[in-house]
C-alpha cells in the first residue's frame, strides 16, 4: 500500500462524507465540551470544598483525586465510543441523530473498561522505562552532590564521570519511555473504533483486536495524523501562547495582587481561537481516521504455525 497517495484518498473521501453534516457534528462537539466543562467544574468545586473545610488529610485528598479520576474514565469511554459510532455510521451513509450521542452509555462499563485499558497499558509501558530513568537521574544527582561515596577518594575523583554516565543513561531511558508509550498508544488507538463497530465485544477483546489490526499499520496512522499537522499546529500554538499570557496575567494573584486585564483577555482570546480550530478540524480528522480503520479492519488473522508431532 502506497502511503501518501492513500492518505490523500482517505482525506478526499472524508470531505465527501462530511458534506451536509458538518454543522450537526460541530453541535455534538459543543455539547460534549460543555458537558466536560461542567464535569471539570464540579470536580474542581469538590476539591475546593475539601481544602476550604481544612480537610488536608492525605487519605481524603487521595480518595477525592481517585474519585475525580474515576469520573473522567467513566465519562471518557462512553463519549469516545459514541463519537466513533457516529462517524462509523456516517461513513456508511447513515445520517447522525442527537440520540447517537448516548450510544456509549448503553454499554457504559464496557466502554469505560476499554478506555481504562488503553490508558493503563500506555502508562505502564511509559513507567517501565521512566522509573529506571528517574533512578539514574537520582543516582547522578547524589553522586554530584556528594551524597554517595563521600568518604572515598577514588570515587570522589570519578564523581564527574559517574554523574555524566548516569545522567546520559537516564536521558536515554526517558526518551525510550516516551517512544515506547507513543508506539503503544498507536497500537491501542483503534480500541474504541473496534468496540463501536462490534458493540457485543468486551473491552478486552476490542483492546486486543486493536493491537492485531494495528500491527504493521502504526506508522501509516502516524502518517495520516502528520498530514493534519498544519491544522494541529494552528490549534496548539494559540492555546500555548494563550496559556502563557493567562499565567502571566494571573501570577500576581499568588502575591495578593490584581490580575492584569490586558494579557488576561489576550490569553483567553488566543485559547478560544485554538479551541475553535480544534473543534472545527476534529470531524475532518476523525472521519479520515474512521476511513483508515475501515481500510485495515479486515486484516487477515494469521494462522497459527502447525505443530510437529513428536515421533
């Protein structure tokens, strides 16, 4: 399969499929964004009340944080399932309707479990390399500050070499952690699409099927997303700049001052522009990814190697 001509074909097909439906899809996104904002506001309010009441107990803070995390997981799974279902149906020529947004909540726990598997395994693969990286950095720091081998003349002379060595190993391990996590993220990417396409599957079955069909296709999906880099940049850059202005304007609050209205407004406007671009481009990106999924979903199952009977 030739990569870039195929991407152009998938994107052209997505544009055709989206004709006459863009407004509806944008409306769905706005509803989801507002719902998530309300959920985040509610979670923030709960945390605020905990601190307001002076309940600075590690166990309570941990439980509240765990509750917020659980709410995010439970909501994210059904929402992602619903979006995948809507776009899959649209790719088959079925017009989306508002009740489609609730499809994911019909299989709430399976969708939530599927999303949790995606999140947890990506995090575990990252930690498998990131934890040793942190250990290397700590060892390098301890040697540099004399925390280790303080009484040894020989090791003291080698402190600079050892610090550099452990720091380099830590840097390599951390880069490996990021690389492995990204590769695994692409391996699990189609979990929700598989589940939306086959709602009778369990979360684990969809998770495993995503790994199977993405084997050999991860770089192709990366190519699809890379083709949207201009749109992604037009979204991320204003958001990041807006955050810089926003933080600059509000940092005075930490010292009991008044936020600077000018930078505050600029920051909010920039973040709104970036968010608007992200919302606008999402249907185009998701429709292209759905077409990519349909292009690879019928990947043949590899037959198990025949076993040779012992003589």
